[in-house]
């Protein structure tokens, strides 16, 4: 349960209710056990996001493991990358940043960034790392 403290900060709590009967003639005793589980919830959320990211990276952008295994649900073939885009992808895979790629290609950092954006978009990836992993699995690099 999400609640707020007196100072207004949010905390997650777990409430357990115990019902104890003493004697037949007495009313039951109700005990509320309240535990702060804020940190546990935060860690669980991080773990869930990490697992989701790893699953997606292992199957390709936007695919589930079942889709990756089923030939009928595989995405259509990717558009061909130009020679320059393949070169940019190779440089990305070698760990270079935008400025280093620009220097290697003899272009401005803005042009290098545009090449990187085109590569990521053509591969259907959300970021550089995903594009590199996707291309590596499909032996483009």
C-alpha cells in the first residue's frame, strides 16, 4: 500500500492483521503489523526492468521470445544499410562515440550523429546498444 508520512514523502507499507482470541468471554484482540517496504519495492521494480530489457535485447527490438522462435511472426527483412551506414555501425560496435566517429569519417559531429540516427532507425532499434546487438546477431557487423 502506498501512503505518505507526516512530512509528505511517499512510502510503501505492508500491513498484516492478526486476530487473537484469548478466552471465550473476551473480545478478540486485533494487532496490526506495519512494515516499510519502500526499498524492497524499488529494488523489485529495478529488477523487473532489467529482466524486461535483457529479454528484449536477447530477442530483438519489439519481439517476444516466442515471436523470435516462430518464423511466421518474424519481422520483415530490414532495409539494406548503405556502405557508409555499415561503416558507422562498425565504428559504433568498436566503442567509438559520435566525435570519434566523425573524426574517423572526416565529417562533422552533426553529420556523424545523423548517420548514427539513420542506422538506429533502419534497424528498428531504440538506441545505439540495441542497434549494435541487433546487427551483431544478424551478422551485419
